[in-house]
């Protein structure tokens, strides 16, 4: 297992955009807690194992081009179950509307 590659492409006052690339099966994000609400936009699609902070796991299947949202405070590790490289873009929303 190796860490997934995170490339921060925008990091400004309102938003942070990170491209995540998992080169091989078993690559992972590392255990982390989301500080902000976020949106994930899968580029390639793929299947992942999401390990929650309580030790439970679930399978997450992303479809290319089909975004989904997550909430601040979410704590997990995301591990690739794919035999090929997979990529998604994560948009963290730093400011809430007034």
C-alpha cells in the first residue's frame, strides 16, 4: 500500500480543490477528518473501501462524472479497490453562505 497522491490545485479563501490519484489497489488517503463540507467529482470512477472512525467499513462505488457531497466532521480513510489508476477531484467549501 502507498499513499494516494494529493495535488492541491486551488487553495483560496472560499474553496480548496484537490485532485486525488490512486495508482494501485490498496493506495489510500490516510485516516483524516474533513474540516469543511465537500463535494467529490469522480474523474474515472472506481470502487473504494471507506473505513470509518468507529472501525466499520463500507464499499463506495464512484461513477465517472457523477458528483456527491460530504459533511464537515466526517472521519475516514479511503482505500482503492481498483487494479488500475483512479482519480477524483475534491472541492472543500471553506465558507458557508451568509
